[in-house]
């Protein structure tokens, strides 16, 4: 079930928001600690969906700053008025005894919140709360590491009674999204952005539309994006839409990962069926896989992982995608306000190509171009990394500001410079771009980066990263599911969202 908290500070707004929330939520939480001069009787009379009444004190992250006796009295009133659920803090349960709710249909939720961490004694906390006489246990903690979500998952798998449990904060978002798969009694989503009652709460429309939470169940297979940052990525929208359209009971979520080794070790416990891998983990993830596809091994970078019967196998779909784009079209495609040019029948053999960057994307493109016998030069602000990649590929490297570095026919940006939200940055100064260049930016968000805008004004042919993204995403999807989706559909979904 999905619960929307109402955090309005006055009765009129609370009634309005309760009506709006009831249109899309399974349950509504009345946070009466937010409401001044609350009229609980009227609020409950107006409900059209089950309601949780919560009167959270400041010590538990709430807004009620009055006396404890007054706070508990409001919770007891909620029971008398037959609220569907009443949330009682773990250190206040002695005031709401079972005889208080005898022959009353109200269910009691006993709750524990930790806004600092996910403690090591989750099982002990659960045991203590489960013996309190409540109907439902709620344990909510703060995620300081994405692996804290695994501990919440393990707690839910071991529980013997209804439990609401997830992690707060940005690193805990996945436990909110995967609540059915994890086994939580319910999850919380805000009515809209800006109306969150706790850190990391996503809005109801994102939960329902991007992550299709209502279609999720305990058998749903999980896929996801490993990276840092991941908030800019449209991969969840793309893959979840494809899963829905192609009738797969699957869900794709973002994993913001700092330490790749810890993540790969702990998340094996969740039986994730596949991953996309992005900056900065395309190279470092290799050491934590069971098998590497020969091409990915040659490149030295992985952007796709497949879980095959517990064995994690690494692949690289960036390489083929980039080459397809560069060998693509000599036409201008227009869809609404979008227009971009891609080169048709470009014979890459012998072409002078300069790649900006020395990370995973640069490696994939460089090895692909090497197969096509292009003349490749690597430049990077860290010259040692450029030299290292050039040695691996068997091509040239130059210092970033070397004038000869941009004596090229094709310029490829394989760095994150210019990616959302830093959309006014560019890796190459405008005056260094020449009219006869083809300028390819692998970034797809925004569709037209500052580099591409500058290149257009200089008369260059420009290629954005959207088509490359579509090719590599389609190849990933096929590796995971055995089914090849339409490139055109992926582009349409992406453009609709990014535009």
C-alpha cells in the first residue's frame, strides 16, 4: 500500500490535500502535529480512504512541541473516533494500552525512528517493538550507506508480523520504491515535491508513473543503475517503460554508489538480475564480477552486468553503440523542436578522431574506433590517464592544451563536463572548434550541451548523445531479457522526458 502524508498547517489545506491524496493513495496519514488548532473529528468524518493519525513529537522528528499529556490525549481521541490506524512512538506505547482499544477497530502502529543511522541492533529493536502489543511495527532509519538498505531488506524477510520499514535520505530511496519486493506493509510518498514529511520521500506521481509501484510484487525482478551521481539519469524511465510495454514483471531503480566493492558484495544478497554501470564505476566494477565478456575485458570497462544463475557477468554496450552512431546518417532528423545531424556512411578508416576523456566511455569508444582503423588521439586534463589509455589502445595521446590535439575531423566528448545540472560548462573552448569538424557529445542530458551549441555556431556538424544512449540501452535490455526493444521507441521516450 502507498500512504501519502498530509503536512498542511491549517484545517482547510489539510482537508484539501486529504481529498487530493485520496484520489491516488491507498492510505492517508494525517500529521496532526503540523496542523494548528486541529479538528480531528471533522478530518476523520471527511475521510474517503483509511487514515493513519500521527502526532509526532519534536524528539522523533515531528512538529508537536506541546506537553506530552496533551499529545497523548490527541492520540487517544483518534482511537475513540475510530481512526483506521494510530501511530504511537515506541517510548509512548505504555500510554496506549490494549485495553484502550478493546472492541475498537483502530490498529496501533508502534514506531521507531533513527534520523542519524541504521543501527546494528535492528533485530533487537524489532523484537522489543513486536512485544509491545501493537498490530504493526514501524522501523525507519537513516541510510548513511546504500548497503543499509540490504539490512532493512533482511529485517523484513525475518519478521513474523506486519512491518513498515525503509531507510530515509537520498541513499534510502530504493527501499521506499521496492517496498513490495522487500516486504514492507506500506511505503510513503509525498503528494507533490515540496510536501515531504521525511528526507528521501519521493512524490506519488514518480512512484506510480516512473516506478509503477502498484504493479510491483514479491516476484518482481530488480534491475538498476550503478553510479554517482544517478539523479540525472533517465534510465529508470526508459527501462521501466520498456518493462511495462513488453510485459515484464520487473523494476529498474537508481543505486547511488560510493564504494563499489561493498555494494557488489552486499547487494548479491538481493539477487539483482542486472545492472547498468555509469560514472565513476565502469572500470573499477570489473574486479568484483565473476566473468567478463571478451570485448569488455579488452576495453577494460563494463557498462552492463547480467546475473546468470548467481554469476555476475560484465559486458560493454557503449562501444558498439558509439560506432553505430558515427557510422550512421547524413541527414537531419526533426521531431517537433528537436533537430540533430548524424553522419551517414562515414568511413572511419583513416579518419582523425580526438577523444576528450580517459574514463570508461572513452575507453569503449577508443577501442571501437581502433577496430575501425581510425587515427585516434586521446586528450584529458589528467595527462597521465590519457597516456595510459593511449598505450592500452595503441593510439596517440596529447596534452589537453596542445594546439595539435584539435587538428581532427571528429571530436568526441567522453567526459561528464556539460552534463545536467552543470549545463553551462564545456570541455572545449568555442574558438577551438572548426567548421569542418564533426562534434559528438556522448552526454544526453541535456540533449544539446553547451559544446554542441558552440559547435553549431562555428558551423560544425553535431551529434548528441541520445542515439548512442538508445543503442546501448537497447543492447542492455536484450542482454537482460533476451528481447530487443525498438531504438525509435527509446528515443521517443527519452526525448519526451528531456524536452
